[in-house]
C-alpha cells in the first residue's frame, strides 16, 4: 500500500473506525494527505502546518477504514516502433 504515500486520499471509515474516531471526525469519510504508510496503517497529516513547517500526524489503522478513494492518471505505454524494415 505504499502507493498511497504522498497522495490525498478519501478514507471511508469502517464501523470500528467510526467508533474509535467519533471524537475526532464527525463524518463517515475523511479526506487526508497520507505522509507515511507502514504495517500499522496510514499516517495522515492533521491540521495546518505550524510556522516551522511541522505538522502532526495521526495513525489511521487499517481496520479503521473500509475504502480508500484517490485519483490517479493512467500511465502511458512507451510507443513501439512498427515491425518490419524501414525504407
């Protein structure tokens, strides 16, 4: 799941996540920048960066969300030369 790292992702909370994060998030989904991904879950940026550019990270455990939605651009394949002999 390292491909989530560095992207803005909308996480839809699982029932366990809604219960655990009821005091933190009021909605069923969370839009967040994923800073780090590890075995525990996705570490998301919380709040605005302070003067020194530092900001808090919050662990969103894998069990706390049921769906992650993000936008990606399709990867273009490298163009191949046509088969045959050039004239």
